[in-house]
């Protein structure tokens, strides 16, 4: 049984592409045949984060337009078995995607793959709608701030009313919340919403809390999904999130303010 | 056509038994002047009833023998008030003779049960207001979503997010935090109320009178289970 999973947020720049890359890679690492599809036509960067930008020949729009076959456009990951990427077009605009085209390609992918991860563009307009329309499940990516939470709430509303499942009156899209760029220090200082605040406002299950981490920037500059950096807090937090997505019960980590190490206490000033 | 032909014709009629529900006008007095006045009153109250309505005139309960009953005048009074007499019911010899002279049918008195007819006054027959079931929402109402309960109450059994809007012609109940907008009695129903388990609304309105979050925040009921109703021109909020 294949599962179409959209990674969406409403608000831009909150970490959807980082999350799509990490979760998709994590699923493939656990043996699930997975494809990550970039829906952000005109602003593609999934290929950069996955480190395959130099191997993009054909993209999503080419396949929709019949200029290439799906197999020609799918890019196989060099590091991990079972992992493929379908890039977005850099030269086209958002209107290049049509509902019929998207439905045809995603359905075809669902026949070949266990997980089809749709990396949504920002906003709640056409692009975001196309990315979530066929979803069976959604990961709603949120930052711990009011405007991001509000947009996620909006997105949850659209998932429950504008998805194909909703339109056909089938079982609703299952909803998971992923809180990222979380900084316990800033929460303690009252500069950010806490996990509890966000959970209370959105009242859905939290699938992962990813800390604000230098490792993310480093990983994306190197074109390596951060989940492969097993030493990093963000990598471990994403790994936990993948386990939870697969139904495992894993306690949340990195929610508390870290005790400062010896050197930090020496040189980090007083707390 | 001769006699034999006519005899051979297929039967052109049938006699059938039936139990018709008929109205009976039961007279308790021979005072026809009083009857005329009282009938006129009744006709004014319920004109729709008195439109050539077939009746049986029951004279058998009329025990008043002070003066003889003028049957011809009685029939005229009935006709003038929209009642068409089919037969009289009586066993008094005088009545039977009069009926025969006027060519009107007579039926014998019976012990069948009869109940007084309640004739509804026409002017005061508003249709019984039929119950419109409340609209019940069991999922969270998210930012950007709007829910309207037309001609009924709205019941939400989950959270209502900031940026969501609830509208109802009746009352609004929220069994969860109310963080969005809630407008009750939007058709102008000043009796409508808003109930919620946790008041955190951006706006509350009843029949067009409203309060925004800025005012609501200062209310002691903020964050608590509360009810809001309209008192004169002011929204009144109280803890539950
Ligand atoms: N946990 C994190 N810690 C630190 N930086 C992060 C984290 N997650 C994401 N970022 C940074 O945030 C920026 C936006 O991330 P990303 O591109 O994944 O967001 P997006 O939601 O896909 O954006 P868009 O809406 O433009 O598609 C990037 O610079 C990324 O490195
Ligand atoms: Mg992105």
C-alpha cells in the first residue's frame, strides 16, 4: 500500500524542504521505496538540499507535458537505495502544473513507490493546493511563532475541506504536526511559543520537534539531508519523527534547555 | 327506446354504506334570535369553517318547550351563516311534521359519541414553529473557515481557531476554546446567546451588537467558561 504524504505549511521558509528531504531519506533508510517530489515550480531547491542538482535533466513539468517519461525524470539518490527525486522546473512558472497532470503523475508514482513525499511550495494558492490535493497524510511544518502557527491552522482547515479525500467524503487526510527551529532557550525567555502552546492551539498530534540547529545549514550547503548527520541534534530529532510516522512510540528529545558544558561555563558568560 | 331495452341496460347505480364525518349543530334552546347572534360571532372568528358546510341539525337535546320551534326560520338562519342542513335529528312529532312539509330528511336520535368541535379562529392560526435541528460540528474549526447555522443553533464540539468564524441565526455553543469570531442571532434574534468552554474570542456578536477582543480581554470571564447574552444594547458576559 502506497502512501502519498504532503509536507506543507502555509507560511514560507519554515523548513518544508528540509523536512521533505529528511523524512524521505529516513523512510528510504528504513527500507521503504520512496520518492520526493518538488512542487515548488520556479523555485526548486529540493535537488540542492539532496545534492543532486547537477544531475537534473528532466523535471516534473516535462513529465506532465509528455516531454519525458517518468523514468527518465526520476533521479536516483547516490547514497541510499530506494530513494528517488523528481525535481521541479526552474524555468517554468506555477501555472505549468495542472490538476490532471499532477494527478496522473502522482498516481503513477504511487504504483511504483511505498511513499510519495510532496514538498509543497509556500502559500495556500494553487501550487500548495496541488501538492496537498491527493495526500493521504500531511506533515504540517510549523515554527514556534504566532504567524506560522496561524498559517498551519489555515492549512489544516484546507486539508479537511479542499483535499480530494475531503471532496469525496472519504476518511480525512491524517494530520501530523512537525515543529521545527525550536529553541528551548528562547522559549524559556518567552520569545517563542512552547511545544505545549502550539499543541494546544492546533490540537493535533506532534510527530516531531526539531531543534534550531547549525547542522541544518551545514547539511544543506553540503547537499546532504540533515538526517544523515547522525551526530546532530536535528538529525536525531528527524530520525525520531520518521519512527513516529511509522507508528513507533519514541519520547521527544531536545525540548529542555541544555546544561552548559564545562568550556561553555568557563567562556560563555553567566546565565 | 322501448321498455325492454331499458330493462336490459347494465345497472347504472350502486348503493353503498359509508360513515361520513359530519358536523352536528346541536340546539339546546328554541331561542332562534340568540342563535342568529351567536352564529354571527362564530362566523367572524372562523369564516373558513362556514362555507356551505353540510351539517345535521340535532334538535333531540333541545329541552326548551316554552315556545314551538320554527324549523323553517332555523334552516334560513343556518343557510345565511354558511351552513347547509342535510337532515334534522329529532323524534319530536312537531319537528317531524315540519320536516315533512319542508321536504327535509329526518334521522332518529342516537347514542353515538360526539365531541365538541374546536373551531380554530382564522386570524390566530400561526403555523406551529417546527423544530430545526442544530448544526453540530465535531471537528476543529480552523483559521479561514466559516460555518453558518441557518435558522438554527450551532454546536461546535472542538476548538475554534483564531481566524475562524461561526455564524448562527440561533445560539452558538462551543465545547472547546473559542478563539475565533462568533456571531449569534445574525437575523436579529436578540434572545440568542453564545456559550463557550474557554473564552478567547476575537469578536462576539449578538443581533449585531458586538465586542472585540480588546474589550473581551479585560472581562473577568476571559479564558473561562462563559455565556454571553444581549441586555438592552450591551453584550453581557458572565462566567458559567
Ligand atoms: N531546524 C533548523 N535549524 C536551523 N535552520 C533551519 C532549520 N530548519 C530549516 N532551517 C533553515 O530555514 C531555511 C528555510 O528552510 P526550507 O527551505 O526547508 O524551508 P521551506 O519551508 O521549504 O521554504 P519555502 O517556503 O521557501 O519552500 C533554510 O535556510 C534552512 O536552512
Ligand atoms: Mg521549500
